[in-house]
C-alpha cells in the first residue's frame, strides 16, 4: 500500500513494509473489535493510500506529518469538493494510520486525533440524496434483460434500488445465498459487522435473478455476480466495477449529479418505500440497521414530500391550468 520509506519520530528509519504490517495488524485486531468487514478494512487502506500520495506530492514524510500538515490536507479535501461524509471517512482512515503508529510505539502522538470534517448544520433529512420517483423507475428498467450483461445489471439494480442492499452486500452475494424456489423467494444478505439478514424478494426481483442465473457463465466461483468483459471474464465482479456500472446507468438516465451515486439507490428505496406506506420497523430491518432511529431520517424525508404544504394550498386554491 505504501511505496516509500517513512521516517518516524523515533531515531532511525522504518521500512514501508513494517508500517504496512503495523497498520494491517491494527486494523485486523483493533478496528471493529477485530470483526470489521473486508470492505471496511479496504476503505481504510484506500484512505491512507490517498493521504500518502498527497504527502508525496507535497514533499512530506507521512509518518512525520504535523497537525498543521493534517489541517492542510483537510483544507484540500474541502476545496476538492468532497462531501462532509467522504471527508470524515478519509480523515478517519488517516487517524487510524497514526493510531497504529502510536500503538506500535513508532510515534508518541497522533496529529490526526480530533480532526473532523467541517460541520454541516443542514438537517439530516436534507442530506438524504434520493432519486425522483419517475427517474428511479426509469433507472431500474434501463438494462436490457435479454442479454447476459443486461440480465446481470438489472438484477443488481433491483437488489440495490428495490430492496435497499448496500453496494458491498450485492457484490458479496453468492449463488448459494439465494432461495428462489421458496415462497416467497428470499436471499441471505451478509451485512456490516458480520450480521446476516433475510431479505424477501419481490416477484420482479426473483424473476430478474432467475433470468441472470440462466445466462450466467458456468465459471468456477460461488460469486453471484461475475465480470463479463474479456479481461476479467468469469471473475467475481469487483465493488469498484459495480459502482462504475451503476454510475453509467445513472448517467444514461440523466440522474447523475453531485452526491448521487450507487448509495443513492439505497436512500431512494427507504424514502419511497416509507412514502408508499411501508412501516418504519420493516424498512429498518430490510436495510440491516441496528437501530430504528437510524432509519428515522428516511421517514422525515418521506413526510416532507407527503406533507408538502404547497400541495395542500394548491388544492385549496384550485390554481391548476
């Protein structure tokens, strides 16, 4: 991950492989009480790699970075236009990097401790990025199910949008997780914190998954979704490529915008399901939330649509053309 020798605050030089080993051990043993998902661990590694690259570009030794250096890095992230959540995740990864150095006695202080993303006073429900209903419907129907690529992508989009699965959960599904012959059809989803939940499938999603299984290549991998391009044909579809596929469909549907990515499908599922009448506990369970309070933000977003005072006034005034 780190491709240079780092100088630490103790005498001497520390080889990059030792830094990598310390950081890897810290993530494995300390993050999430030793039970963090591979997706979480990889995210931390990506964030640290981005920080190391920034240090290299600015002539800094990452392990010798000061609080002022970290403030400068934070400012650049803000100027780059990253969202508050993304900045927070990146800074948290850097904080873990220095925590690992302190843990191994390689550094006496953690210059990233307490460094946070800029405060956002916007109400939580205003930060929820979801798709307009008509656009959401258009997106889910974009892939042409008659082709292997279209069948695969339609099944993925339905799991993301119609059932609210996380992108990593869809990427991690295996063929054996499906129970399409049961009534109702269902899938076992392996979520955050090694928690498994049962998600019941709609007939449309079950049919899309059956169509994909009929066209799925006969390859030696249990992964449900596999790559179909020439270079990686038959290999498990990576999360990165899954994101790219979703982004491509968002662009084709004219929905791609700031803050709108694959995760917006999950937000759209929760918001529109509640708007349509789904009860909050059911939506919370489908999302795999550990607390129903986390799901409450979608109820507030749905209520803002449902209880739009302008709609009531328009009806009262009868101002339609």
